[in-house]
């Protein structure tokens, strides 16, 4: 029986965004992929996604004071 890390209470929701969403995100914030924070391709939270280097993952963190906040990370090799 394998443990699913994504069901753990402390792991925020991870979502792979589409290429069109990625381009809108980069245009909205006037950044490029090198400017985004990184996440490793073999990160356990990404195990259920078919990610490749250069994909962008949206991380939704819940907060009692701020509600929900979105973070974006670009997938890189280890």
C-alpha cells in the first residue's frame, strides 16, 4: 500500500496549468520562465501529473487570514 502525499493535510493543492494559461500568466506579470520559482520534476506532490520540464504548476495555499493564495512554479530537472 503506497502513501498518497497529495492527501496529506499539510500539502497544498497542486495543479498543472495549460500552455494557454501559462502564456497568459507570463504576460500578465511580465516575467519569463526563468523568473519563476522552481519545483523539481520528481517532487512527490507532482507524482499524479504528467509533467515535463518547462511546465508550470499552480499551488493553492489556504490561509486563515488571507483566504487562498496562488503560487506558480516552473518544473525543472533534478
